[in-house]
């Protein structure tokens, strides 16, 4: 099984939807806490749902249990917590929420985890994918550029 990840920042809509279509993504799983921000441009919830269906023939779902808490995210964004501490806290949150038990493995077949960061290195979508791969096994992860 393969899980994809993608961020929308620094990507045109053409590039973003092209990457999803080329990868054959069937479902985009939005792991953002806030999916309706005006700063999201084409990546707002309702727009995404429409564009995914029309351009990619894909579904959209929003899974806040795969997002950090507001307090956790604010502490990291404001520089009060470094990446290593944020990563540790986030992984502990995934364990506490038992996401590997509440998320059905088959729901992530040909799915891409979406967040805003342009790079997966310092983004919780990478942590979610790696956590689930570790818990479930036999999963490869591909970060769409």
C-alpha cells in the first residue's frame, strides 16, 4: 500500500491537481486543523471538493483527528517549541488518539494526506504517514513534490 502526501503552498492549482492526477490519487485526506482559511486560495474545503471531483475524479475528506491541536500548532508556529519537541508531542497525540485503530487502513488506499506546508520535512502530514506505516506495516510513503 502507498500513502501520498502533498502540500499546496508554493504550487499553482495546475501543478497541485496535476500531481494528484498523475499519482492516481483517489482520495485527498485533509489533515489541517482549519480547512476554510481565506489564505488557502484554491485549497479551501468546498473548492477542493469541487476541483478534485472535476479535475481528478477524486474524493475529499477532512480528518481533524490527524491534525495537531490548536495549542500545539500555535506553540510551534510562534517559535515557543522547536521542531523536535513538536514532533514528539504530535506523535504522542497520535498514539493517545489511537489513530491507527480509528482510521481504516483501506480508507487510505491511493490517498494523499494534505497540509499547507510546501515541504513534508517539517510538516505533520509526514509524521502521520510515518506513524501509520510504522503501526500498520507494509506501507510506502511518497511525498508529491
